[in-house]
C-alpha cells in the first residue's frame, strides 16, 4: 500500500465531518476496448465491501443520515463521506474497505452497468453534452482524455467482474490523498493510518 497523504482541516462547526479520498488513476487509464471500466469500478465499490453486503452498507449509511459516494474522473477516483462526527468511528472503516475489500458482486456490477448505459444514452440526447464530446474528441482524439469517464456504450456493454478485479487490486497501490474537514479528535490521523 502506498503512503497516505493526509490533510486535516479542523473547523469549529459542531458535529459535522467531511472526508474525501482521492486515488490517482481514473478513466485516462481505461484500457483499449474497456472505456468506462474505472467509472464502473467506482460505482460498484460502494455497493458492498468489508463485512457489509450492498443492503447492509446502504442501511448503515442511510441509518446514520450520512452520504457516501465514489465518483470517477479522468485523473482519479474520489470517495466522499459526509456524516456526523458521532458516526465517524462506524463509517471511516467503510472507506478503507471500499479500497481494500470491495465485494464486486456480479448482480451489482450488472445493475451499475445498466445505469451507466442509461446515462450514456441520455448524453446522446443532450446537445450540450454532444458539443462537449465533439470538442473533447477534437482536442484529445483517441488519447487518454478523449472519452467521457462514463465510457463508450459499446465498451460498457461488455464489461464484467473479470475486468474490474485487476483494477480493484490496484486501488491500494495508487497514490492516495485524504482531506478531512470538520470536528474530529486528535487520534483521527492514527485511526486513518490503521483503517485505510
């Protein structure tokens, strides 16, 4: 696992904690014929990890009134958590498990793949998105920035667990930057080192 770069920003707003983990990589590293694979990985790692299946994880996060998501960008994956400081001990380990122990269940992959295909189809119906995609193609061609992180419809249709497994294994090796803002105790940095 690569060393963690941690930025702590204590803010005197009682009871609020926001955590972001940036993992270098992203859709610029999508292999040929697999455009959209990093987006699919990012959406699936929050659907079951560590000791929690997809329903248990959703119940935990929603039961805490928290928000947990992972977004793919051209240059990396961004995992975001917003929660009460009282729930941090329960939810911070989940962020670690998303990186070190995602389940990548076939049914959840299929569900997220269908959602990605629907989003890509909507892009084809949006003139602003079409214009941006046209500019992106002119500027970057078939290079690493030449496609939307969502991928290409033809490629996304064929993605499966087999393509996600090597990418998931590389999450722990990628450079990680963690930024935390809000109310937290002095042991938080040590807890993060042990969790992620």
